C-alpha cells in the first residue's frame, strides 16, 4: 500500500496550481483528502501577511496533536518562516517553489532537509487533472517587478518572468481534452505576462480561445496600467468572462503614493467607467487601515469610490508584513477603526452588486461546480454566485438561465 499524502493549501490561486503540480508529480504516493488519514502532510503556505504565517503555525499546532504524519513546508512561507520552523523541528522538511516538481524524490529522503532552490526558475510542469475541481487553473507567469510598500511577495517569488507560451497552450489542450471548459489564468502578476517573451496576455488568450473545448477564460488580478489597447480589443470576445478584477488598493492620491502604487485615481475612474459601459462587472483589491490613512484621506477615498462602478470587492484590513517599508510607517491605524472602515466599504460594494444583478437582462452562462445542502452552485459570466434547485444532477454541466431571483449575495434559480 502506498503512503498517503494530504495537501493543505493556503493563499492564492497560484498556490492552488502549485499544489496540483505536486499532486501530478507524486508517483509512489496516494493522495488523501483527510489529514487524519495521511502519512505525509504538505503545507503549501502563504506569507502575504504576518497573519498568513500565523495560520500555518496554528495548523501545525492543531495537527501535531492528532497525527504522526511527517510535515513538510513549501510555498511562499518557506522563505520567511521555513528556517524557524525547521530549526525548531516543527517540520521534517522545507522546500521552495522551484523544487516542487521533485516532490516524489524529496519525500523519500529519510534525513531532514532544508532546500529553498532559487527565485529565477521558470515553471515547466504540465498537469492533466485538477483534483476536486470543475475549473482549471493555468499558471502563466511567476514573480513581480512592482515594489508596493506593503508587499513581501516579490521577495519570496522573485522578479516577473513568463512561462513558455507553447507549454501553456499544451497545458490547456490537455485539460480541454480531459473535459475542462473554463480556464482561470493565474500567477503573481499576470498582467505582466509576455514582457520577457515578446508576447502579451491578450495575445495568449486569443490563442487559447482557438483550442477545441475552451469555452470561457477567466483572469486573476490585473493592474490598471496593464489594460492596454490590445487588451481593449478583446473585450467583445464571447470566450472572455464579463468580469474583470483590477487591483486599485486605494483611491486616495496620498495613500497610493505611500503604498508606492503605480495607478492614479484620475486614470482609474476613466478606465473603470469605460469597462462598465462595455457591460463588465468590475472587482478590485482594497487595503483598509494602511499606516497614514487619516480620517480625511479615508473620506476622500470613499468619495472617490462613489465614482467607480465596482460590483465586486476583495478588501481586507492592513496587516503588518515584517520586512516591508509599510511595516515601519506611522501613524498606525487601530484594528477597531480599520474594521469599521472595511464594513463601510463592503456595504457600498454589496449594494452595487445587488443593483447590478437586478439590472442585468442577459441570460446567465453558468458552469455548475458543486452541490451543497441539496442545491447546486456555480458562477455566471459576471462572477456572481448562483444557487440552483434541480431534481436532476447537473454537477459539471453548463447551463444558460434566463429566469432567476437576485438575493443578498447571490442569485437563485429553480430548474
């Protein structure tokens, strides 16, 4: 009987892809979805905040009480907390992202090891399946050349470099032939794709769309300055999701400067209104409570938000990340005030989203992803959640739904 391996994946979609790479590389092990049943536990960690590191340590403390499994640490946290966890013998081994394809041989090592590899590697792994997923994640690039004040990721993922286009397209062909129709492009900073190989994300998507079986392409987060003329030309393509996530992080001019951001509110509002007029639902990232965010600057930000047609939001209160410029900035904003501001922002965007769903007259094109509590769930082309009552099993199917009811946080339909 083969030893069983459990993967605990923290953080972003890039980590989800990396976990699938490791699963595909395991030849002498079986995968289990129950950590209590595992002989080996792989922690694919996130380190975007100090809190993310704490989540990894908390999980280790939890499983140490219930399992004798060997624990290994990989992912971004290997670069920030790997040495500490290794020296304290909380984990048996530590390995960086560049080493993940070697996981089968690494796990056979009977001696403890600490090997981070390098930050210049370019992924060449191909996966043919996504365990437990109806959508496929395609990593197209690694690293980031931006140096936002609050962000540690460039220091643990390296500078931006693009994966080989032929390899990406081969990956999509294999997954499409295995029944996947929706593809989500992911990476550390996907809008920078092509800068190192004379291509672009728009060009890549056009080539992907020609592959038999590709029905919809979704994108991770883009930067405003990455929405160029070539990208604008593909907005009407039927295979492009009708939702774009464009990272703003803030809308106050002074706060953007403190964060060392490259976007400017005056340009952002023009871009978002243009995209909205083209029928797109629009999401963004937003950091609340970054050091220096005075009441005056917060009120400026909220005033500016009212001019941006946002329908989706990935917002969070600022969490200090040791080793970044923001970590030493003053004055700090209290957690209580940050949460109050976060709730204010969330309520605005929640209302925007409800109004958007109420006003929509297009049929919803939905991939049914799962079943929970007797009801089916999926996301439409605008990346809005829908819950469906159906007497037939429709998991994994595509459905076009014209009649539905907008409710708080999601749409509802009965087939």
